[in-house]
C-alpha cells in the first residue's frame, strides 16, 4: 500500500506541465489502476518523454540495419561495439546535448562529453577518444560566438581533464541553428571482446549499488522539460532561455575520472553483475531500464542515496540528474569488496536497493513505500507514434544572406570560401583540445581526413589502427533529406578511405525539428530511409545512436541534421593516409565518379541562393568502388596524400592539400567542362584528390576513373583551364591568411 | 563575530595575484566590462575565495602560508566575520 | 635501471610516461597513498590534472605520502623528473624554484613546439647537444613560468635553465621563454612540454626519448 505523502495528488494539469499528453496521462492511470502520485507521475513523465522513450522515432529506427559480422554489441545497450581483431572490441556512440547547451553552453557541452564517456565505460570499455559535432548560427552574431566559445571551452575542460583525447570533429554555422544550436559528442572505447558487460539487472536478492558523486538537485526535470519541447524565446536571442539555467547539470571531470577508474577496476576484478550509467532522468531511467532488460523488479530506498542537499523529496532523488554517477548490481557477498574499490578511488558508494522478482519498480523512503509501478509500464509500454510525413509545398528556410556575387572571379570565390566559417581552419578550436593523451594518436586534426588511433604499441611490424570520422551536412539534407543523408554517410566512409580504413560500423545522431509537424516528419522519414540504404550499401551497420527532436522555435526548425560517426580499421598505421601534398614533382590526380554541382553547396550559400528542391543523382555503387580503390592504394603505399573533396569542391580541396603540405601545386583542368564554376567549386559525393609518384597513381587508375591534373611544387596554387588560360594563381601565404579567419573568434 | 556551527568562527580568505605579476584574467575582465556598457572601471584583478569555519582563528595564517595560497605569487587577506 | 612513475587521482599521462620510461629501462607505477618508492632509481611525476587542479595545480598532490618520500629522495640526490602537472607539483613542493601561472592566452593550448636545449650538461639533457632543437608537444592551461627577478638571474647564471621555447613558440607567456628548469643541485628537473609524447615515430617526434636516455646515462654513470 503506497504511503500517503504530504503532497497533494497531482492532476492532469500537472501531467501536461510535465510534458505528457492528456491521453498519455489517462494511459498512466490505467496502467497504475489508479491516479499516480507525485513521485510516480514524475517518473512516468520522464520515461515517457521523447528523450527517453523515442516515441516518435522508435518505429523508424527499427528499419535501420544493425547486424553484421563485426558487430559485438548492437543498439539497445549503453553503446554499441564492433570487433577490431586481436581479441579487442571498440565501443562507440554519439549523443546530443543540444537543449542544455543552448541554455548554458560550457556546462551543456561539458556534461555532454561526460555523458557519452559514461556510456562507453558503462559497457566495460576504456574511453580512448572523443569527437564533437557543433552547429551554431552565423558567427557574425554575438550570441553564436558566445555559444561557440562556451561549448569549445566546455569540451576542452572536460575531455582534457579526464585524460581522453579529442581527436576530431566538425563545425558549421547556419542561420537555422541560431536559436537551436547542436552539440553532438561521440566517444570511442576499447575493451577485451569477451569482457563487455550488459546493463541487465539479474539475481533476486542482489544489491543495487549507486556509486560516484552525491545526488543533488541538478537538472531536475531536465529531460522532459527541456528536451521534449521547443525552446521558448528566440526573439533577440540574448535572453532566450535565461531562466532555464537552474535545470542545467554541472559537470566535474575529476569526479568522472575517479568514477571511470573505479568502474574499470570493479569490472576487471569481476565484482559486478551488471552496470549502467546515470544520464537523462537519473535513477528513474537507469534503474528502470536495468530492470526491464533483466525482466526483474527493483526496490529502491531513497533514504540510502547519498545526498548533497538536505531535505530532498523522494521524487527529487529519483529524477535528479546529478552527474558522474553509476548504478551496478552486485551479489551481496561482494558488497564489501565493491565498497572497498570505491573507497580506494575516493568515490562514494552505497547500497540503495535490491533486485526482486516482482517486475515492479518500488520506491521506498526509509522503508515506507512511496511509489509502486510496473517496470514494463514505465519502460516498454510508452505509446509509440507513427509519423505523418508530408513533403512541404513551400521552402522551409529563408535563403542565406549573400556575401559574394556569382560574377566574382575564381580567385575571389576561392578566398571567400577558404575564409568562410564553414571551411576555414578549425585550428583555433582543436588547439584547445588535448589530442594525444594515451599515446595512440597517429593522425591529429588537420593531418588527415580521419583521426587514426593505434590499437597496440607498435614494436616492429604492422600496427593495426582504428580510424574515426564524424560528418553531417544539414543544408544538403534540407535540400534533399534522402540523398543528403546518403551523401553524409558516404562522406564519412570517404574520409575513412583516405586514411586507408575500411568501415566497421556506424553511429548516428538525428537532430530534427518537431516531428508532430508533417513536413518535419517527412524530413525524418526520408532521412532515416537514406541512412538505412547507405549503411546497407557500405556494410557499415548502425550499432547505436541518439535522436534529438523538437529543435525548433518561433523562427522555425533547424536544418534536418543527421550526424554520422563511423569507425573503421586499417591494418598498418605506418601507412595511414595524409591530407597534405608531400614532395615537389609528385603528380596530382582526381579520382572517382564525382559530378560536381553547385546545388546546395557552400558557394551557393555565399551567393545567397535558395535551397534547391532535390540534389542531383549519384551512383552509390560507383562511389563505394572509388572508396575501396583509394583505400587499397593508401594501404599499399601508392599515394603520398589522399583527400575527400567536400565543401567548396575541387579548388578548396587543392588549397587544403597545399596548406597542409606547405607546398604549392600547378593544376590544369580539362576545358570540356561546360561550367567552370561548377568544375572548380561544385560538390557531391565520390571525389578524391590524391597525389603521389606517377607509378602509384597509374596503378590506382587501373581500377577506378582517374584524371591526372597536375604537379606538386612551388609556393603558389595555380589552376588553369587548357590550353593556356589561368583560372587563378595565388600564393600560399595569401591562402593561409584566408584560411585562418576563425582565429578572431577566439582572440 | 559570526558563530560557526558548534563554536569557533567563520572566516573568509581572499587570495589575489601579487601586484607586479601579469594577471591575464583580470585584464580580460577589465576589457570586457566597457564593452558591456560599464565605464570608469580600472584595476581589475581576479582571484579566489576560500570560506571556512575554524575553531582557532590563529591557524588561518599558517593555513594560507602552507596550502590556501602560494605566497610566491599570491597575496592573501583573512577576514574573520 | 628502474623508473618510478607516480600516480595521483586525476593523473592523465602516467601510463604514457610509464611506456616512455620502459623504452629505456624498467618502470612501475607508484600509488600516491604509499610511501614506498620500491627501489626506484629515478622518479617521474607525470602530467594530468591531479586532484582536478583544485585550489591550484599541484597544491594538493604535493602533500601526498608518496611525495613525502620523493622529497626525501630528492634531498639525497635522487633524480626526479616532473612533466607538466608534475612540474607544478615540484614547484608547490619547493623542490624547484618559481611557480606556474595561467597561460597568458587564457586558454588550454595544445601544440607541437620547438624547444632549445640551453644546458646539455645535466642528468636530464646529456643525451642532447647545447643549442639542439627538440620537437616536443605541449598541452596545458597553466604553464606560464614565473620566478622573482633575482631568482631568475641566479638560475640563469647557475645553468638551471635547461630548456627554452624557441622563438615564437612561447604561447603561455613564461618569463624568459623558460620551458624547463632544474634545482641548484641539478637532480630535479621540471618541464612543461611532454617528452613522453615524443618517443614514437608513429605518433610524432622521438626527440623526447633523449630526456629519458639522459637519465639512464646519468644513472649508469653514477654506478660506475
């Protein structure tokens, strides 16, 4: 019999304020067999929020490919994992922390990193790398600059302090993200393949032990209040979200470092039955999900939870999002040993409950029952909604403000693109991140198209390594959600190919607007369709991911932004590809089926063009074949450099290769292209810029379309159109000056 | 004097960079304030505050010398409430 | 020869230092809470964020039991290398003069730097040549070296400045571009850049190995 508490019984109005619909509230009453009390309603409202229950996306996500010969752990656990050989598995996942970061960017980004790291070590893997994908409004606005600076500082503070290198990422500035920034954090970890641990609770009578930081009032209601509703405000941006600050969690990387070492030691010593981290919705979601996976029940006594604040009510303890906490299931005979390890690492630990066979989640307060719910009702019986997709009949987004004319010269266009915020060097950001701790980093940011991390210590002989990239392009997906998403997945794999890596698996974060609106539902449905098709075509199954919906406000939705993270493997890190041109006299070639088009590209944006309706077609099979050819050529040591042609097209890729190698190039394009501008700056999947000795390029060209276009050397980049007309010629110093335009954002 | 829990006193230690040593944080704040519309601001320094209950106020100075401040580069001020 | 690499709660680069030391001799980790140095011939105080850099970087670690032993060990002439956070701990422990303050650019910065060897006649630099330029990465937010003017003068005169940032490489604002210093007796060396991250061609330069090799040469010389 649930104890009568002093607080009044909540009403349907309370349920609505907590984010449930009227129908959902009635369903809760039906499952409880009565009206829920305050604690129960709080728990349902969190577990039935979009963020926890994936109400609008779960049915779609089930269509994605998640199986493959390398998959060791698929979607549904804290992170996914793939076999990387040598008895090792690589765990990885990407997650978003968009709404908290819009409110407090430093802590939002920091705790985003903290959260994704916990997901990795919750399955028993030691985190070895972080990547981050950031999107803001145009940096001409003070608010976007404030968010950017805060987010980068937050990632730097958390990642560096905990000793995990930040090895890559991406950054975009587009007007639709002005009031809804995107902060997606990806992490990788390594574990012995047979030592990965699940979160399923098991063993009636086993103890539930909470360890880590003490529990306070951080982020109470964060999950349902922030992540499941569109942010209010959005007028001048300066005070939107100001009063939401109290619900943002504060992170402590030192606490997490101790928690990480403690968790890994507990696992190493075989002291745990299962392990789960606490994230959104705190104890409520962690305990309930552990119980659901294990098909068991749980009794939790909130009076046993170590608190940071006095006088917390039971519901506050259950929904607190205080950071740096883990939950584990432990056999009673192991409790002392577990608490001993916690003490060694100066981490609090307390037994707060037991596993039962009731299949009910029962919450007690000093032994008195204050909440009683069926686990399946909480976790598995949240209603799922079908989307009602309708292609929009009108453009959803304003055209960008023009800063360049289509009549500009090719040189003016190149310099404008190189200095544009979406293309300029990210050095001012990544120099704030430790990219080398743990001594695995073979390719650092701006050395190659993907990060490369050695798997073992290299003595003499081949050094197997992982490669990882994170990619997305909201504007192209807005123009064509299906093709744009396919292109994003292809770009990720192309980046891996350029370092010589074969994809093993994929993770994704789907960042979209309000799915209850038909046009957003259409974006989401088409994008997921593209994601599935692309991952199937590349044999890169999705092992886990995240969905962030309701990213819109009064000024409209964000660009539909699926962010793709992909992990690959290369057999010998000594042959990992590089981005920069290497030696004077080496040949430069264009490889692959790229059909450059200005549609939805960076040049079109600078010229203020409206998004097209649809992107040009491309042949996914031909792109894949080119990726494989480039990858094999890199592995065979045939190439001095390899670079995926992306934003800004061929001319920008050439400039990037010159700058990375600190050497010029002279290039001659055929005059058979009808549109010079498209040839220079057009974008699309399947284009690679490679360099090397003639012989190596010739061998690459045996298997894939290859066009020799010029030679490395000098201190200028010259691009000519046969026979003798020069489209542009520019010195390295001028290119470097344009390329370093982001430095002023961090002065 | 303010009474701390269970006797003793409540104290605050203000720790600031020694004058003559460059204080980039202070300089940054001093530059940022006018940009937000606050004029007539000068001499900004950024330091640390440590608040504590102590039974014996005489221990505060040795605490500062030994741990709370780095006397090579910081000055400290003890305020007993 | 055996290196003892300290490990505090919050240390990040101790395993990297361990791996680097193992390229040159034996090495093991020494837990902060234990006084026993386990027969180490040389001590490495590693990089990271011991105790979260709470209060001041290194301020709490210096009082740990293992550091009590290291202070004694140093007093008896034992070799002690402090890297980054380790340098901060050694300054807080007064095993080295001066202090490390917040970077002049107010940001954590990671960069591969060129360092000039100023004094190659020490236990930590004898595998280098005077004037040699080493490529070593630095990654820190509090690396600005400060000591009082008269102290700096004495240190320069006494050959205690072992390494300087090469021209245009000093991002943290260290006085006199000082990157690494030793004590008067020459057995304790603190360095902000990370030599343990410059020991493997696969991940960068191998110039940092010279510091560990120097220490081994010094130990072998001492045994003769």
